[in-house]
C-alpha cells in the first residue's frame, strides 16, 4: 500500500511540473538607427531617435523624423512619418498628420 501511494505521489508531482510544449515564447529583436542623434535614458527605459529615425521590430518597420520608444510600456510614437511597412494599419491610412503609434509585440500600428 505504501508503495502505491509513493508511486502515485511521484507520478502526480512529475506531471504537475512538466512543461507544456504548446507554449511558445516569441522574442523579436529591436533594431533602430537615427541620422542625427539617439538619446537613451536608462533610468526611465526610453529611447529618443532624431533625424530620419528608423525602427524595426519583427515585421513592423517604419521611418520618421523622430521616434520615441518607451521600453517599460512597449509604446512607440513616430512623428513626421516618412515610410512604413507593417502587417496591419488601424485608423486613417490617408491621414496628413504623419503620426504613428505602435505597441511592441502587436502586428498593427495606429495612424490617427
């Protein structure tokens, strides 16, 4: 009886801590450049790109006059939008505002 209880305990413990093979971790590489300057504020986890700023994260890529990246909130704001290549655009594609917002990890950008 003791052996059965011990085997049952080991089996339950093993299956409880087994990893789920269906879980996938997606890690995209953040790439950015700027013609003028890049200002990194490590204490606030922000990056400010000036002058023909180029941003790429996964399938999302855009170029603007300036780009502000907040690593804590994963929010990206592009001002003076020059070009973009993204899987999905939400909002007004024909907007004259030349502003784009994006949350890293999503496939869509928003143009007001």
